[in-house]
C-alpha cells in the first residue's frame, strides 16, 4: 500500500538557490520514501527561458549526491516541467493554468495543489492574488500556499502582507516556513518536555537560565544584498530563535495538536517582557565582524557599503512575565563568521540546596549532531560527566516540512499570531539600533562575537556554556 499523496507542486523561483539547495533534494527524499511516487508533478517557474530538459538537468544536479541509481533519477526528474513566467503578467497565469490542468490529468493529481513561493517577498502578494483571480486554485482538491521568510521586515509590513495573503487564501491553507521547525531535534522539544518527568523541573524553582546559540561559521556569502537589509536580528532572532524559545518556554498545551500548541507558543511570545530603550541598551548586544587574514570584513564585501551598520551578530537576554519563568533569563546569541557552526540549547539547572557540587545541565544539540547530553553529578573519578542520552537520526528539515504540508499538518509552521508577537518584540530593538550609532566592526572572525556578549553574562555572574 502506498502512502502517496497526489499533488501538483508549483514552485515560483524554480531556478533559484533555495529551490536547488533545499527543495529539490527534499522532494527527492519524499520520492525515495514513496510519499511522492507516480502521482506527482512539479512545475518550476521563473523569468528565465529554460526548456523542460534543461530544468531536469538542473534538478538532476541538485540531487546528484543523494543516489547513484540512474534509472531512479530519470524517473524522478521526468515529473519536472519548466514554465517561464512573469509574475506580473496575467496572461502567464493562463499558460500556467493550462499546463497545470494537463499535468493534473496526466498524473491523476486529484486537483491537489501546492504553491511554493521561493522568491523575493515583494512578489508574494501579486502571486497570491493572481493565483486566485486567474483561477489556478481548484475547487475539489486541496490548495496550499507555502511562504518562505522573510515575512515582512517589521510588524506593519508583516501585517500588510498577511492581510493580502488572507484575502486570497484561508488561514489553514497558508504554511509559513521556518526551517528550524523542520529540524528533528526542534520537533522533539515537546516530546522531551511533556513525555518525561522533566516537565516537573521545567520552571524557575529548578532552572537557573536557558541559553540558545545558533552559531554560523560562514559570512554572508552571496546573500549580501538581502542580508544587509536584514541583519542577524531579523534574519535569525525574529524567527528561528524566538520560535525555539517559545517551544522551550510555553505552558503545556491543552492537547497535543496544532491548535493547542500554537496557542501555547503565541501566549508565551506575548509574555516576553517588553523592552525599553534602557533595557535594550543593557540587554541586547549587536556586532559586526572585522577582517582577518583570510576573511574580508563585513563592510568590505563589494555588495555592502563601507559604512554599513548592519548587525552580523546578536546576543540578548530575554525574560518572560509569567509565574513559571519568574527571574529566569533566556540568553540568546547568533552570528556569522563565528568560531564554529552549531545550534545548541543549554538548560542550566540550579544547584540543589545544601550542595556544593556543580549544577546539573541538559544540553540539546540540534546540529551538527542531534543529541541530548546531561551533566549529572555521579560518583566517579571525575565529578561531572557529560553523557549522550539519546541520538536521533537527522532528517532533512525541508523534507520533514514538505511531508507535513502534504498531510495538511500545520504543527511545525508559524501562525500569523506568533509572527505578530515576535515582530512586536523585535521592532523596538531594531528601532533603537537604527537611531544609535554602533562602534563597528567589533568582533574578530572565528570567535564567539564581541566582548560585550561575554560581559552580558558576566554581569549576571554567569558564563556562556559550550
Ligand atoms: C536562514 C538564514 O534562515 O538560516 C541564513 O536566512 C542562515 O542567514 C540559515 O545562514 C541558517 O540555517 P541552518 O539550517 O544552516 O542553520
């Protein structure tokens, strides 16, 4: 018996970097798992004039490292079609519609359609409107819109975009991607907390602080133009870090389903302690990397202006206004050109009353390895052991997310309400930074950021945990 869901996937931005690096491999993984098999077709669109054959060659290259089976590759890529498309030209949607109808029949897709917007966000609104006005949405299959970040660059632009999209698609048809929510270990935070006795300790009585680090070793590479408009705060904190924080901090959802989880996450995001100019200046550190022997300084990138004040690093201290987290800081940090590439969550417990032993710690390694380690005091030659208690298979985040979309499961996607709360928290930080001149550059490549990020914890009598 096959678990295949018949579907037509139309990718806007089919020639782009995201499609090639993430989407084609993810679609192929679902094909290998028989989630997609015979009854699927993919239309790649972009302005360029490519043939189906050329497009298939590009897809072939994108999945080359995942298999050696030539017949499998040929079978897979035969489902891919290319349609040159100008998103502003209404007539082009008619061409797309004819091709969609033809493929629908040819592959018996039951009028199920996914529309993946893997391109610059300023086109999202236009595409969504035209999909509706030119009747690319079907009446008897499912229609789902998949949106990549950034979802706005502040609260008001995000709200405007959301209004435009919800004028065309119902809320339950919109899937906003945050690819960190596709990572196996992030998906496991709810299991870890609520299917173990650990939850009894998950509060300010037992936890001293929580640290979330998303460290990147690369610089801005070829995304300088986008990144210079965004910075680490909007690129990583507004979405990935606040999503992770919400999973760690939320109350136990009433039910283990999308609606309950989403409300719990939204609630905690709305309880982040509001910031003032003073607390921003004290608790949020921004950085920009200098040059070094083999690394060009951020400002020396030839697509970035020599006086750019954009942040390539952020560290911050966030507190939450609810009884569970009274007085517990969540320290966060992320940046480019740092010492190593990893994503890690450290939960630092308090020292038990009367004990002088080091406090317990739980470490959730999200990447590169997906493990949970704990620092416990046991009787041995060394008082503290770090022991992997569990290792998970790393699944591809995009494959996880695409599979969920095929099944209509919205659990690992960001709702508008969560996004709104996140932007409302981030906007004052950005506004403060926009009006205060930083002293950049302020950190050396291949370090863990500016000295001020270390001082942020030292001031509280704490240190960043490895
Ligand atoms: C993206 C950011 O959302 O996440 C990039 O736009 C960043 O700047 C990337 O490099 C990091 O993702 P990952 O999965 O490699 O940790």
